[in-house]
C-alpha cells in the first residue's frame, strides 16, 4: 500500500490526566517535520536579548582539573574533621 492511499490516522496522547487526539491535515508533513525552518535572520535582537546572550549565558569560569580533583578528595576529610570538632564542642558544653 502506498502512503498516498492510506487514510490519515488519529494519534492519541495522554499527558498526566489530560488526553487528546491529533488529526493530521493530510496535506503533507508540517513545516517542522519537512526540515525547512523559517528565515530568522530578519528578526532583530533587542538590547535585552543581546545582554542575556553575552552575560547570562556565557561560559562559567573553571579552576581546572587539578584543583577540582584535590577538592574532591579533601572535602570528606574536612567534613569529618568538622564533625569531630562539633561533637567535641557539644560534649564539652554538655557537662
């Protein structure tokens, strides 16, 4: 059977407690599925969009691989020492 001979099917979906159906128009695939995207070069960016892209979404600074590796191994040791110090202080004040 050729794709042109088939009757369009309803597609049912369920999101949470909502249900619905999608009925294709039969004219062909939608623009998003066909691979053609609208020309976005005619849209001018506003000042807020440029600020958003240049400051909010820039790459975050990273200290590098070696300092992060040292921090990962030193953190449990420091936290355990802090825990022992807190237990000592609580025991000292409980007397």
